[in-house]
C-alpha cells in the first residue's frame, strides 16, 4: 500500500513538473531570443542611437564616431557596486576590441560622475568615457535600465549582442 501511494505521488509530481516546464518554455518563446530581450533594455533591432556629447578628455563624440567599426558600449552608474567590480571585465573586452580595430565607449552617470573614481578607472581602460548627471539622458537613449549594461555594435551600427550585469558580461567574454 505504501509503495503504491509513493508511486501515485511521484507520477503526479512528474506531471506537474512537465506542465510547468512547458509553460516556462512558452513564456520564453513569447519573449523572443535572449539577445533580443536583453536585461539592459537594448534589443537586437536597435542601432546606435543619435547623440552628441563630449568625452571626459574633451573629445566630441557622436554616433558617427562609432560607426564603421565594431563598438562596445558600457553604461555604468555611480550607485552600482557591480559597476566598479565590472571594470576589469570591460578592460579585457576593450583591449581585445582595440586590437581588432574596434572602439570602446563607457557612459558613467550620476551626480559627480565627471570627477568620480569610477570614471577615472574606466578612462584608463576604455577608448572614450562620457560622464553625465543623474538624469542619465544618454544612458536612457541606449535603453539602460540595469547596471552595468553593455551592448556590442557591428560596423553597421546594429546591435550584435547586449546584456546587463557582470554574469552576462563574463559569459560574453567566454563566448566571444
């Protein structure tokens, strides 16, 4: 009698598990491929947004500055501890990208971003660093909602990969 009861409970448990897995799969398919629904808000259909800004060193930067070569854009917030932790990962990507003729851009936002330690650390490893106040207008144009957010753009200005967080960036480093 006891074994029969265990068998029935096990079969019911398996049935519930299969139903849940099927539903999760349906929800994942409805959301699109992972790169298209990147946690950072940047979608695969996105192009480099139109903008005009000055880098921390005074260099004028527009979307045209980035077109024609592969580009990594990293978006950081001063209130984000993971952003500080991600600087070495971005440095590795930026170095590899630079060796292939690409360019890397960091956008740091928050009150006091221009004189921040985070902006200074990124300035040492990224080709261009733009700082902005807490309104984060440029960060919003890129669709950043979580930090750090990154997006890879091809020479044509179309997103090839995007994500948010250190785990996504580590995965990108391993797979690219």
